[in-house]
C-alpha cells in the first residue's frame, strides 16, 4: 500500500506563531476587553443573540489563551 512517504515527499508540521510574551499579553488583553464590551453593547442594544454569543465566545477564547500563556511562562 503506497503512503504519502512512498513518493519521497516529507510531511511538514505547522509552525506556531511566537510573539514576545509582553506583546502577546497586550494583544490578548485588548481582545478580551474589546470583545467583552461589544458583547455587552450588542446584548443591550441590538438584542441579536448570535452576535452577542459570538463576541462572548471570542472573549472566552481570549481568557483561555491568557490562562494558557500564564501557565506556559510562569517561573518555576
């Protein structure tokens, strides 16, 4: 059975983007704050549940990324 490696091609693994820790935290905090504010504003004014939930999920993803960054770069 011929596989992907039979032709001589090598599989490339995706590389993660690395930002300096200070810049990444600033970007993540701004994403969390902006998406939280937009979430509240759309909940109160527009009342569209899909838009509000989308920005809420963005805020939660930013919070999860901040927690992950904190545990990855903590001092031991």
